[in-house]
């Protein structure tokens, strides 16, 4: 059986076990939220898959699951820390099947193929399932990697609440995890010599490429941020107030949304207003205040800032104000590692991405990090329409297999 055939067979076997966990039969999307019953089933699935492949499972102080082939502590002490691959299993509300799980399944299959071939790694190989990457339940993306690297303070994490007012600490306890241990985990970080995350592409660069290429290497994560803008108005009756007497906050909000789209197009960026809060929120009441949240991203940080400045100017024309809630500069993956992987894989494309990932958190923490992307023919993500062909998934596994052969070293 060829390598691609073995990759495809391994993918089908694991994917069939995973694909129905946390799936909504009505929408076809997934609701796999951190520290939920669905999350517990996914963690149990991962533990079973790890045991079946003879790997050693370790859960760090933040709940991230690590499966090791070899002794990572001894290797770290000897100055040869391990090579880690994997991703996450949680989802956004009604998310797609591939965002996250493809990286975990691909890593398990690639390691299985290496073990069956008699490969002897000279560095330990780890497969990771990062917890709460999407932040769908408690509102902080990449919570597991942020806690691990010390970016997210454990007190803040424990106090985060979901839509029902349940804190992360309470949810963790219900799931059998002790939240008192949250925080930076230097022992776990010392085990990682390189981290390569495989992910479905969240866009159409590979799908639209002239050359038929199912896999690419990631170069960087675009700079991105989130801003809140507040527009004032005056509450009044929607049926009795003359148009000329109205101070309708919704008009300023609408102008800001249009400005965001117009400016993003002009400056080669993307911008979205995906959340809005209206006061008082009645169908027959003129809004006295409207708040919106702007997400803006682009390959060039100055261009993103120009988009935000133009939205702020329009908001100001209606008496509103704009405030930055978060900003993440360009996150570059390790240049030498990127070049090495692209060369090893036969000169595949090197592309940037506008989406955040655990790999970005690790890169900002100083770890040697890179990403692989698998072609998405729809270009759609965070939706049930997200998709990849079995052949392309197998190509991704083959690429990850090559990466591990190269980085872990060894004799077949």
C-alpha cells in the first residue's frame, strides 16, 4: 500500500470515530465547547486514540493533553527537546468539522505510520490536543496556550463566565480538572523544541492557485485587533417622533459599519462588525445608544490602523467614540523552520493567514513554530460548509509525516 493510500485509510478510520461527537443534527455544525460534556467525550476519544498507538498521555496544569513517543523530560535535559504536532478539538458555535480536529487526526495518523515503519526518532515526538482554542464558551481565544505560556493570568481565566454565568473554574471542576493549578507551565514548555500545527486553510489561496497544490507552509499571522465603538442617541417613540426630531443612534452605527467595509476594501484589509448591543432594544423604540465591535485584519499593520482611523472618524461625526480592546501585531513563524519545511515538501507555497492559532501564541512566546495548511475548496470556515477532500487530507498527513521524519531525525 502506498504512503498516500495508508494516509487516506488512517484518516478515514479516525475521522469516522470523531465526526459525530458534538454535532448538531439540525444544522450539521459542531458545538464542541471547552469543559462541556461534548469536550469530555472528545478528550476521552483522544486518550483512547493515544493509548491505541502506544503513546504516553500527559495532561498539563491547564488541561492540555499531550501524547508522547519517547521521554520528553530526559530529552529536554539533554538539550534535545521534542517535536510536537497537533491542534485542537473544540469549535465555534455551529462550526465546521475540520477547524482543529484535522490537525489532531493528521498528527495521530502520521505518528502511527512512523511507528509501523520502524522509524526510530532521535527526538521525542508529541501530539497535542490544546484546550479551548476557539474561546467560544468563555470568550478568550487560545486560552489553553495563553495560560500555558503565561499570557493569560490564571485569576482572570478562573473568573471568566459563559452565557449562563458559569465560571471557567466551576466548569473545570465539574469536568474533573483542578482550576487552582492554572498558570504558566515551564516544565511543559521545556519539552517543546519545535511545534508544527496542521490546519485547514481558512480562505481560498490554495483553492484559487494556478498550480494544483493541496498543502502550503504558513509564514505568519496577520496583525489584527478588536475595537468597541459607542454611538449616543436619544430614546423616543418610534411611531410618534418626527424624523427631524430624532437622534437615532442606529444611524451612526450603520454609518460606521459601511465605513468599515469601504475602508477595508480601499486598504486591502478585511473588517467585520459581527456584534452589536442596542439600548433600550425595543422594536418600537428609537435607540438611545448602540455599541458595535469591529474586527479588522490585514497583511500590513499600518493599513489596518488606517481602516480603524476612518471608522473612528465616521463614529465621531455622530458623537461617538471608539476604543481598542485588543491588538496583536504580525506574528511571524520561525523563518528558518518555514524555509526548511517548504524545501522538504518540494517547494510548496508559503502563505500568510488572517486567523489566530495556538501556533501564534507559541511563536510569540519564543518557541520554534510553523504551520501547515490543507486546501479548503469552499474557502469557508467556522461553518458547516467548511470542507476538504479525503485526497487533500491524505496529502496533509503525508506532509506532516515528512516533517516529522526531518525534524525528529532517525533511522528507518
